[in-house]
């Protein structure tokens, strides 16, 4: 079995993303690196440490992943029978609520809170997008 990091990185590279990566999760030996777009890399370089600009970079990258998430969700909608899709839809709504609560309550205040909340939202979105893409590729 592939290590989780290698699998997620390989899938993202196969999906046509560049090989530059950001570590989204590094917790107790589990590290998840996700390739990022050249625009994201350039945006961060131009942010010069500004919290507001960094949060804007993260939001823009999250939109790219959100489009992938929605595309995979649409593929699953077309592939799944009505009952299975209803289960997915219920789970997706719960996932959205969980993401929103977790990122809203990330415990950060001030301008850095924007970056922390945006990073949280991106982390959740990337992982969910990859999960749905894998499920769609497996036929649902």
C-alpha cells in the first residue's frame, strides 16, 4: 500500500497540477503535500508577508480546488443511483457544516486569523476534492 502522502501527491500530479507543493497536514507522522498552482506560488512571493495578501492568495487557490470538488461531485451525481446520491448529498452538507465550524473556530484572532481561517478552509477543500475525485474515478 502506498503511503498516503505519495498517493495524494501522485493523484494531484496526474490531474495536471504542477509539482510545487504545500504541506497541508503534518501531524504525528502523517504528512500531506498538495501540489499548488504557479499562480499561488507567485501570489505568495508577491505578498511580502502581508496577512491580507496571503489570505487572498489562499482564497484564490481554494477556488481552484472548489471547482475540482464541484466537478467530482457532479460526476458522482451522474454516476450514483438516487439513493446513493442522497446519502452523498447528506454527507456533503454535513462536511460543509463541519468545515465551516472548524475553520471559523480555529482560535485565531487579528489579521493572522484571516490566514489561519483561509488555510483551514483550503485544507478541508483540498482533501475533500481529492476524496471525491478518487471516488468518482472508482465509479462512485
